[in-house]
C-alpha cells in the first residue's frame, strides 16, 4: 500500500495533541543515515531508528530500520 500526502501525517499530529502527557520518557535517534538520489525530485533515505524508553523505571532500547522516499 502506498500512502501519499500530508493528510496521513496530519492525522497523527492531531491525535498527539489530544492525548495526555506520557507517563514515560522517550528519546528517538536517527543512526547511520544513507541518502540516495533517485532522480531530480526524488530521494530515498534509509536509517536505523533507535528508541530509548524508560517504562516502570526500566530502560528499554529498540531499533528498527526505516526507509523514507
């Protein structure tokens, strides 16, 4: 499924503004970015996303590989 446009992201921004403050701390970092120009108006960015969270006083780290066009 291909999702295009700002409406997809706007939904999450609007949702976040309605939610209560989280009871945990979170830090998100972009690691090892790789940028590839596909054409004059298109770029592919691949990176490792590292999420650091403290849940119930326990530090948790999760990493995922993401690609954005």
